[in-house]
């Protein structure tokens, strides 16, 4: 699964607004900043659209663990986007 820095080089530099490529780079940087165990569950459930049961089987984790991680990951990602977007990404724009 390709995420974060592997995909950053493919995103065009021009920004068309908060949903544009620069905003996407910030989201990908925020995903990279998440702990792997949170990022993997968030991507499986939120992007790949797996159920909690399916993600638990894929990751060989209890369903309760899988259910708690996306909430924490979303909170950290939200905080990253609101309070601390990468200074490096801001300078590039």
C-alpha cells in the first residue's frame, strides 16, 4: 500500500484551494505522522472501505482494538491539519 511520502512526489505543486493538491499533500503528511498501527486501520476502514471485522482479520487484531484506532487517528489527523501543518510544506507553496 502506497501512502504519504511515496505519493507526495506525484501531487502537482499548484493549489486549487483547500481540497486541491497542496491540501492533499498536507493530508498525506498528516497520515505519515500517524503511528503505523493507527494509519493502517484508518486506511483499511476509511479508504479501502473494509468493515471493522474485515480489518481485524487482515491485521490479526481484536475487533475492539480496530474499532478504537480510527477514532484516535482521525483526532490526531484533525489536530495536525488545524494546528500544525508541516512548515516544510508551507514553505514550498
